[in-house]
């Protein structure tokens, strides 16, 4: 029974091949017949039509027929070349689509494996997954926004504020007793660094890092424009040359943070704790510091054009060389703040009556490379009380 079915199947396959060969032969014959008609009969018809019955020598007529054949041959040759070019282009498109599909499948596989690594209980595996996502985001524009969201969620869930879990330092632990973020949770520092690099070329408007414990984080040179840090804790974090344009820093703890030469243009720093923060030569233009605590903060040579310090506490702040010429200082507290001849005040503002202490300008700022590294830096005790 099985042998009969197999033999019948083979005969059917053989019959199909024979039919295809016969059909191909017929098509080839028809093509040759058409070509014969075109090259043998058509030139003569064309010449006779053009002569319109006029009498010409046989040699001239033969030359005219051959000229028509030559023209037809050139046309057909051109059509063959065009068809070949089109076929090549189509094949390239098919190959490109296939390559693109293969690459997307490869990226999707890498993406899935990297995300799976983030859930590992081994630190080195999690760090490897974060680096893999970082690399994918740099190579794939389609996946960059999703990876930025994953990195932000990773930080929010692994480092919540207030701290949760037995391994996280308590909220009331002195900042000098807390290790830098790269030592305390190396994977979180990798995620933060990747986020700060990828945000330089992102498309979405806001990234959410609110309520995150980023004490002693290293953010030097990173980009966080339009990032939401509301109610997070970034005490003693380093933001040297960081970009925080239009960032939301509402009710954020930035005590002892180093924001030297950072960019805070149009940033919302409402009700933020910036006590003893370093904002030397920082771009504060159009930033909003309404109700912000800036006691003992160092704002030397900062550019505060059009910044709002309404009800801000600037007592004992260092304002030597700061440009406040167009700033809003309504109801700001300035008792004990330091100023020099290089400090620029709004027109008509009586800084002496506000309790500002006039002293000598400190001169050029020391190079940042001469400053102690963040891993050994110890925050001095605050002279101001909450």
C-alpha cells in the first residue's frame, strides 16, 4: 500500500516537471518567433511604409532595412539593460530587507537577554546587562527611548527615596558615613551614567528620576535636560559640567552637591535644599529658586541673569563675582552673604541694607583637577540649622 502511494507520488512529480519543461519550450519557441518577426518582417514593412510606393534601388532598400534592424536591436538592447538594472535593484532591496530583518531579530534577541540579566542576583551579571542595553541604545534609534525608560525605572526601583531594604543607608545617616554610589551600588552608577549619556540624543520630553536615592552620585559631564528629580536625594552628588537645562529639581536634596560650571538654565529649583552646594561659575539663567534654601552655598561668578530668588534664603552664601543684575531678589534673605566689587546687583537694590557683607574678590578659581576626588571628599559641617 505504501509502495503504491510512493510510486504514484513520484510519477506525479515527474509529470509536473515534464509539463514545466514543455511550457518553457513553448514559451521559448514563441519568443523566438516574435523576435524573428520583429527582425525579419517588421523592418521591411517599416521601410515600405516610409517609401509610400516610391521606386528605389534594391541596394538602398536593403541598407534602409538593415538600419531599421540596427535601431531595433539597440532599442531591445537598451530594454534588456534596463530590465537587468531593475532586476538587480529589486534583488538588492530584497537582500537589504532580509538583512534588516535579520539585524532586527538579532537586536531583539540581545535586548531580551539584556533585560533578563537585570533581574539577576549577581552584580556582575546586572552590570553586563546594563552595558548591553547601553550599547543597543547607541546602535538602534528605535530602541533608545525604551532603554532610557528602562534605565530610569531601574534606578527608581533599586534606589527608592526614602531608602527601603536592610542594605540601603538610612535617610538620617550622615553624608560622610555614606560611600559613593559607584562603591555602594555599582550597577546603579552604571545605569545613571548610561542614562546621562543617552539623554543627550533622546526624543521624549521627560525622564522620571523622582524619589530616587542618589547620594554621592557621580554625574560629571552627563546630560539630564528635562529630567524630573523631584523629591529625590542627591546630597553630595557631583555635577561638574553637567547639563540640567529645564530639569525639574523641586524639593530635591542637593546639600553639599558640586554643580561647578554646570548648566541649570530654566531649571525649576523650587523649595530645593542647596545648603553648602557649590555653584561656582554655574549657568543659572532663567532658573527658578523660589523658596530655595541656599544658605552657605558658593555662587561665586555664577551667571544668574533673569533668575528668580523670590523668598530664597541666601544667608551666608558666597556671591562674590555673581551676576545678579537682572535677577528677582524679592523677599530674598541675604544676611551675612558675601559680596565683592565684582558682584552685580539689580538696579536700585540696596544690598547693604539687606545685610550683605562686602569683602575682597577671591580672584581666579582653582582648576578642578586640583580639587579632592569625590571618593575622599568630606562634607564640612553646616553652620546653619534647618
